[in-house]
C-alpha cells in the first residue's frame, strides 16, 4: 500500500490528459506516491493514449460515465493508500505541490482533509473560481471562498497566505484520509456533480475532524472543463444540490426555517434570471426545485441513516453572503463581517 494515491478522474478528456498529465507525473514522484487515472467509460481514445505515453501508470476502467461522485467512489474502492488526492484532469500542478499537503496531514491528526491554493490557469495572478484559497458556506448554504465571492475573483497578493480551517476543500484538488473517506460514505452519488465535496467536508466535520486550506501548496486550474459557469446544467446542479446539502446536514432545530428561507432566495434568483432574459437558467432553477421535491424522501432517508450534526460547524459563516454581496456591496472576503 502506498502512502498517497493521486487519482485523476477522466471522461473523454484526452485533450486535458495530453496537456496536464505530463506535469502531474513529472512533479508527483516518490516511492510512496502513485498516480492513477480513473476512466469514466471514455470513448475518445484516452485509455490508449495513456498506455502508449505513460505505460507505468495504473488505469481503473469503469464501464460508463458515473459522474464525478460515483466515478470516484467506484474507483477509490479499488485503491489502497493512506491519503487520496482527488485531482481534476484540468489542473496544472507545480513543483513540490504535494509535499506541503501530505506533511500537514501527517503532523495534524485532527485534520480530515485539506486543499492547496487554487489559482486560474489563464490568469495566473488571479484566484480560481472552484476553491480559491479555501471554501466557506453561509447560513443558507451559499458557497464562497477566500478570494472568490459569487463571480468576483481576487488577485493573489499574498492576502490569504495563512493556513486556516475552512468549511470545505475544493474537489479540484481534494486531499482526504482514505479511512475517513470510506467511513463517511465518500461522495454522494445523487449529487452527480457539483457541491458533493462540500457535502463530504460537512460530514467530515460532523465526525470531529477539520478541513484546512494550505497556502504553501499552489496549483492552477483551467476550470469549466465539463461545464462553464453560465451553463444551464451547472445552474440546475448547483441549485438542486445546494438544497440536498441543507436537508442532509443542517441540525434539526433550524432545518425547516433555513430551508424555507433558502427556497425564497432561490425564487428571487429565478426572477433575476428571468429579468435578465436568461431564460434557460430561469428554467434550470425551476427544474432544480422539482428534482429536489422528487428526491426529498431519499434525502430524508440519508439524513436518518447518517444523522446530521447536532450543532453547526464553527467554520460556517454566520451571516448571509447574498445580503453582504448584493446589498452591502462587499466584493472581497477580507471586507466581510467576521
């Protein structure tokens, strides 16, 4: 068994593999590290290309596209390692990127997962949307980051060069203890894609472990590799999965009230899409809610099978980020009320 398994999930992403896999192999060495490609039933020649160019790499071949969550779950069951690193196929790693992450996990047994600083590949001075310098959610489940609130990203000027506990680590580069991953049930396949890493991070914290952003490690993420930020399917998944997230994990005493307020806020977002003639995104919000209603009994069953936290994690942001951003005009993390 190796200490660290760096697992790249691929689905018809031969272009990403050709561009980014050589760097991962070059900068991810050592006798205790294994790079593995988990293939979600690709039909673009990805597997043949890997065998021809990197015959030393292990490929886990799945029979179809199971999505991000279940694709990883099925693959990680076949891998023995102390740490899993879930690495997007469109991430450019840097020299010695892995050492600070695994060293932190080695020296902090109470840490369940961590992530590096994630910056934008095409604007290398800027933080990247999917994680930036560490993820948080507000009281109604809206995710944001140090370095990114909604669609506003900051330039990295060293303002967040401090390793701190965060609410969630980014699925673009997610380091987690393997035993804890399996103990919590891994990523929730019902999410299919988007926010499943937030759900997992919440469940990890419910078990008494912390999540951290490690500023000494840095990677660059292309982003939008499967869906860009304005794609209606991304809107659908984000709105639906956010409701899943709240139902599964909020403490019982506050679940109903916060869920109702979140639904009202979703309605306001839908009206905003409609007013801006973003008809497909407006429809996506409606579809998200109908899908949530259809799957509500299943989420309740999951909640009962794995009881939610009795109290909110200390890393949850106590204010409403939508109010701070849209009404108060707070565009940067450092401007937010503590």
